[in-house]
C-alpha cells in the first residue's frame, strides 16, 4: 500500500494490463494497481503481464502463477513458463514443454522443445526441429513439417518453409502461397495481413489479394482501430485499410493507435496525437508508451517518469533511473520481455 498517501517509490514501471502494472525496485519486481497501491510485493526475479487473471512470476529460478491478490495459485516449480491463453499456459520441466490449466493440472504432456500460446483453440509447437499444430487436448492436427510457425488469427496461421512464409488454415490447407519473406505481425487481424515481399512492406487480405501496394519501408505489425503506421522514405504516417493516407508522413516515429491515441515523435520528442492528427499530449517527452487501461507511461528528461491520463494529467508518479536505461541501451520495453526485466532488476539492485 502507499505510505502516508504518497506513491510507492520504484525504479521503473511498465504499462497497465488488466488493471495491474509491473514495478521494479532493488528488491525485485512486483505489481501496483491504478491507485499506486502495492498489490504484489517486489520479491520476484521476473514476471510477465497479467493474462486471464493470472501472472507468471519467477522466484529462486523457478516459475509459477499468482492471482490479482498476489496469492500463489499455481506452485512455483517450473523451469520456465508462459502466459495463459485460451485457458492454458505452457510450462517447462526437464527441458521439455507441456501445458497446464488454471488449476495447475497437466493437460498436455512435456514433450515439446518450444511452444507458442494457444489461440482459437490451436497452438503452434516445435518438436525435433520442426513445427506443427496441436489442439487443446494435445492432438496433432497439422504435421510437424514447418521451419517456423506463429499464432492463429481469424482461422489462419503464418508458417515458414524453405525461407518463405505463407498461411494455412486449421486443417493444414495452404490458403496463401509461400511467396513472402516476412510477416510483420505473423497474424491476420480484421481480414488483413501486414507482410513483406522483397525489401518492401504491404498488406494482403485473407486469400492473398494485394490490398496495399508493397512500397513501404516499414509497417505496423497489424492494424489497430482501422489504421496502421507505415514508413515511406524515412518518415512515418498512417494509412487506412484501403491504403489511403490518413495522417501525413511527417513523423520520425509512431506507434499504433490504442484507446484513440497514438504515440508520435517529432523533433526528437514524444507525445500523443488523435486520429485527426491533433496533438493531445504535447510532444515534449523523452519516451512514451501506448495507452492501456486509460493510462500511459511517459518519461521526461532527467529522472522523472509518470503515468498520465488522456488529458496529459499525472496519475501516478514514479522514480526511475534514466542513466541505467541508457547504459543498458534499452530503447523499447514491453510487458512480455522477461529478459529485459531481469536485466533491469539486476542492474538496479547493484
């Protein structure tokens, strides 16, 4: 809890997810709520984001799961673990991966070398150097013949073979041919896929029709709120689902829209714009992170960082070490980058 109504001091924080945000202190990583109250004590070596009401944490080199009250609901005993998705989470024991349910019961045995998360009832997994697809009972539904595999979205999954990417359906039928080099998000959203051919990026639909020409140097992993950022000749702007320019190519960098606002960089500083390209939060910050649950983490020059609301008002203040982040050369931190969290905790503690 906060002391004397003052915010809990900590060295770094991450965006809110399901009403909870990581914080990092010298003692380890924990979680606060939107009121700045410490809900999960900072005693863990690393943690992912909350997903389906549970969070994976690591303590003494082992992984388990907590609920939103900080109670250990799945024993901390695994070598590694992933987030819950579709009611299951991948866990590792003796170097092999399997899946457990929210009661901690083993549903799929420890036989896989690497796993993805379940999506739409299916999951890409790796065994003996090849990737295939299983269902929630562990049945093999697509054979292990691919070099790489991603996440099911809208009935399609990106797979790679012989250094080319294409898309198959849940039965393993080829829907989009293996003619692409990279799939930025490796997933379909709202019927669209951001993908590359040669050295340029464009957009195709669910059957492989070209929707946005392959002319861009960079593109978002997926559309968000009907728009996607793209890079053309070194400048960023937004296009709609027909490829029409909605926000001009005047920015040094952009993030996708989240909760109606997008992070934008100009003149070396970050802020937020709306879909009419109006500045809502001034472009004066060293770094900002996308809005989640109505709050965004922003960083000022020096050692100040805050959570702000959509009016730019400070919600929760926090103390951080900017020089530490510069030393680590960490440009962008996301909730699921556990290795970065571990590095930060180690460096802060030292």
